[in-house]
């Protein structure tokens, strides 16, 4: 039996070690690399010659979704399983657009994760069924990439001037993007627009 070489990317060390231990019990899976940051995924994947990357979405340095896109560009043969604590339909859509082969919620049993790893290597796609239904019902994000970027920068309470400086835009342009985003989401203000977009996984 050939061993499946797996990379595990998860910023919470307790969760990462528990996952590594559980997956390591599988007779055909070997966890050959573990990282705690999204921006360490690609280098570790290259160094350890992995078959499958298991990526959390919320990580410092880079999200699991961005790391998926990076892997897809640099190492197209590596399969990617994205796991998340947050069952947000928008995350599923963005993960799939980035090239993920599987998308599961983190509380899935380890046996289900191991099965997903085997299935993606066999060329299948694996998606949490509840999330797939919610993503279809929810529709695509109405926000443009720029509106998302401005909302994301506004999320920490930055002023228009600070957002403009961070994104190299004029304050008027920032105001326009914000008001468009608020309008599209039928939100009362920017804070509500940020909250709603986060809940749907659009940020």
C-alpha cells in the first residue's frame, strides 16, 4: 500500500496535533508536515513532496483559501482539502473557485476526513452536503473584489482616510466603494455591512 503524504495547516496547535494524531492512525496516511500559518504552506508542500494538503481557512499570514490558490498555481498535482470551523456558504464558493478539491466542516469525524483525503486522490470532489445546499440557496456574493477589499480593511474600525492610505485610493473612492457595498447588502452602515459579509463568508 502506498502511503498518502499529507500536510496539515492549522494555527491552533491543540487542534493540529489532535488531527495529526487521528489521521496518523489511518494505515495509508502519513502526516509529513505541519504548519501554523497560511504563508508557510507552499514552502512546506515543496519541501516534503506532499500528495494532499489539509488547510484551515482562518490562519495568520494567509487564509487557507489564498494558500489553496497558491498551491494550485505552483503544485497543480497536490490535492487540497479545506476545513473550517465556520460553515459559511461564501467560504465554500470561494474555496472551490480557488481550486479546492474538498470542503468540510471541522467537526466532521476523523474517519470522514481520512475518507475525503482518499477520495480527492482518486479524482473526486468532496463537499459537506449541508454547506453545498446553503451555498446554492445563498447565491453568489454581490460584492466586487475591490468592495470586498475596502470592507475587509474597514473591519477593524479604520477611518476612510486610513483605508485610502492602506489601499492607495482616494478618500472619495473609498466612500463610493463603501456606500456601494452597504447598498448592495441592504445594510444600515459599514459595521453592519462588514458583519453581514463576514457571516456569509464573503470577506
